[in-house]
C-alpha cells in the first residue's frame, strides 16, 4: 500500500478523517478508504529496518543437573517481542517449533537434563512484524554420576517388645533421595538413612519381613541395597550340635560334610539347609549332609551349613570346615581372572606405545578386526585406537582434537566417538556420536563421512542428505548393511550397502511396543549385537528388557527383567542397570556391560529358564584385578568377544582395557601341608621348577619359566615334591 504524502508528516494534533465507501465488484466487497488530511498533518516513526541481534549466549557443555541461562540482546523499534525455538521433540512434540511460554529475552533451565541437549534459538520481532533470528545455541550435557550404597542394612534378630534400627550409608550423586522397602513395597514416610522397627511390630510379627532401601536422584539414577531380614527369637531355637569336619583328600575323590542339628519341637517339621562355600551360597538341601564328587581345585576352601525351620524364624549356622588336598600337587589353573591390558588405573591421558604403560581417556565400544587386534573408540581423546596382540597401543585415526574433518587418518578429526566395528573388507566404521555421523576408515587410512551432516536430525537419505542424533553403537549384518543404534530417536537405523539410511525399528517416540519395523516402539536403545543367525539383540535404557529383531525387522521382547537393580537369577527376578554394550559368544549366550552396576553380566539358557549371572565385578566401582569374584570395574561401557574366547572390556571409568579369561600359569597347592623349606618339583625328564622359601599355598609358578611344563592333559597327575 502506498501512503499519501501527507501521511509521512502527520503531527499528533492533526486528526485526519477516514471516510470510507464500499464498492461491490462481482461477488466481492471492496473497502475503499479515502484519505483526507489537513496540510499540518504529519506521521512520525514508520519503521524502515528490522531489529538487530546485538549479543547472545554461546553453546554450553555442562554436567547433568547444572543450571543454564540462554539469552539474546536486540535493538529495534519498541516494543520488541521474543519467541524461543528448539528442534528437540521432547519439548514441543515436533522439530523446529516454538517453545510454549518462552517469550522473554532469556531462557532458563534450573537443572538441565540430557533430554534438553539440542539446539536453541530466539526470534525477535518489532510491532510491524519485521524480525531477526539469533544463531543456534547448542547444549551438550554430560551425564551426572548417580548415588550408590556403600553399606547395606544389617540383618536384625531379637525378642519381643524391643526396638531395632536398620541403617544404610549412601555416597555420590546430587541431592539423592531414599526410600525404604518392606517385602519390596515402599514404606510411607521412610525416607531417612535409618529405619526403626517398633516394639509393637516385633510383638505381632508385622515387622518380620525383608527390608531394602532404594536411593535415587532427579536424573533417573537409581540403586538398591541388598535385602536384609528382620527375625525374632522364639523361646527355643535350633542348635548345631555337631559341626562339619575339615577334610584332606585327593583330586577326584568324593567328600561329605555333615552338620547335625537339634530340633527343639517335634512338630516343627523338616528343616532346610543352605550350604556355603567360602561364605557364598553353594547348595540348598533338606538333608544335613553335603556331598562333593570328583573333587577339583575349584572345590577347595571353607564349608559351613546354615539351617532354619520352615514354619518359624528359628535359625542356626555351623562353624566352617576346610577342604584341601592332602599332598602337594602341581595343576594347570583355569580360574577365570580379570587382568589389565592397557591404560593406567584412574589416569586419563593420551600416550601410545607399550599398552601397560599407555594412557587412555574414557575408552568406549570396540571390536576385533580380521587380524585379531582390538580396535576401539578412545572417546575422551577423540581418536580411534588399536590394541595389538603383541601388546602395543596404536592410534588408528584422529588428530586428538574435536571436530568433523575427513582425510588422511593422522589429520582427521572426530568428536567423542562411541563405537567401532570392522566389515569383511577390513574397513573400520565409527559411530561418531558427537558429530551425529557415521565415519569410515579405509584400508589405506583415509577417513570419510559415510552418512550424517554434523548436526542432529533423523532424516532418511543417502550420505549427507541423511542425518542422525547421537548414534552410540553399530553392528554389521551378513549382507554388509550396517545397523546403527540411535537413543535420542528411540530407533535402530539401517545403513544399506548402497548408502541409503532408513529407520529399521522404532520411531522418534519412546515406548514399549512389539511389532514390525517402525510400528514398534523402543525407549532409549543403547546397544546392539547380532548372533550367527542374523537376529539382533537390542538393549534399552528406558525399558528393563532386551529386545530381539528378526532378519525381517520384526521386534519382540526377548528378555524382560524384574526392574532396575543388581540381582542375579532367572530373568523374571533378575535386575540390571544402564546397559551400554552387549555381545554374543560362540554358545549363543549374551554378555552385558552393566555400566550402572560396574559389572559384566551374562544371560545363558539353563533348561527352560534363562539365568542372569554376574561374570565379573562386585557391583561397586573399583579397579582390582584377580579372580572374577573379587575383581572390580568402574562404569564399563564396552564388551567384546576375542577370537580366543576371552572377553575384552573397555573399563571407561578407570580409563583402561581389561581382559576376562583363564589364568595362564601353573600353580602349586600344598593344602595344609605347606612345607617350610625350599621346594623342588621334579618330573622324569628333570627339574621343573624351584621355588624360594617359604612357598605358600597357591603360589604362582609361571609356565613360561618351566622348561618341561606339563600340558593340560596331565593336570590330574601328581608330581614328586622334595623339600629341603
């Protein structure tokens, strides 16, 4: 519309007249406005330029739970209006849409969560409708460490009309909350580190139950203590009147332990025995005896019997008896142990060379290449590295600085990669999570971007026309296609051999729904593994389960756990927490990096019942090597099966690569007959090994120093032992 000249100089005192008339043209009514003004009329301030953004906040990388304030500053014709936008579907439901109620120059997050990690921008408009848009401001969120339990509540046992208190100690986390449970159900108002059981409760049995405490925070981290029992004495109790006796025996023999119990009431019924081996549950029976057949070195140790009545809280436990070999014996030890392969415990750095002296920084997922070397993502160093079979740590690709740069391996750049897999041609494919891309390292060492734009998204397409949002894990199918786990998009994507990226399972909506392909619903999938038949196992962080995707894309729930926690046993009763990696071994069993429990778990068929057991780890963070029962990890996030059947673990919190496998040396067991002087082991072909004094039981005798070391076929044979 062109204004009359008088309109451009109207004074406030002038009051122009606005006569109007309506003309009808065909079926449309046209409003004609006639402008009449006085010569003195003027108009000031018609805008001729849009607002200008003069300042804005930058991008943030913060720990989960940190407060953040985004802002813009702008100049222009007042009053200015503001509207904030985000491409995060969690906030507004669809990408690139306005955030409801965000109409101020600033956008505040009181405690930012991982779901808010995305791009934000602000649009500023003046009264005439002219506007300006800020540059994108990206929020990157590092996960907060959750609280954990350092001391479980101790069992309580007492008589009538007394008060008893359960205690728990909690460490870590940010503003943790506590909730006591009785027989698995929350106790209203019981949110303190102690719980007092009333005298009245003990008198009428309502407090005679199993107790546990759950600790959690506002960011989804949760931990649960072991269950403990509150029991009550009766006027009489079970009594052990004969403890089991210690035994010195020969390998392959049969041994029986017996704990004789006095039952105070004839109507009590048959009692039940729980036998313990080295303090851990071994076997439950209704007989007072435990029989071991074909005794081996793994059976040696202490045995005790615990007994209780089926219709009361009466209980008793025997003293421990020892089982040892009667004669000194040299055996080949196949005990599963955890050992360090690369990196220094708790030391973050970037140093290649001999692996045990090298430094890593937050290693993540890896796999084995055609040569049997372990390639993995050194995420904190933004590099891809290789641990060779000879024990050297090498940099495969990555300059060591964050970025998205293709080209020769030594000058390429990645941003927080999380997984590496090799295809049949010897090429390496990388889940470059921080760059929202899939990268390839060819056999000549050249890095290229296969798919992804460097910005988050979920578009279908080929190459850089496709987009990802924080891909975390990869797995190759037999036909050469690559499956990509995308937690933010609640999906598994497929990168076909021709380069086309499509959505294979799930959609951009969280849920728990079996079905075909994109009709199914996943919740924050985190890891994927393929078995020999082409079936895909997918672990989720939002659902306590492992899903199975058949070769045609049908999604079903394969393992459904009881919930989040740390419990072994049948799947329906077992609990896991924060699974970040899974792998299948030659027997079809699943190995799971249970990151939140600092353990490696195993799912294996046992008849018709699938069991979940802990392969290694104690449930608490640590870095101890040694037997799997006592070894410890810190937030392991990667697990892979080596060609020799051992298990490689990327121990992320400890900045190390660890191995779970059999002990490789010879060991000498003296039982209780440990000699006090030097020992010489001999075989018809000559002296095997000499040892200094004193030589304790289970002293390591490395096979490498034994010139005539026996093979595993001889492990049942005794060796002549001469003491001096």
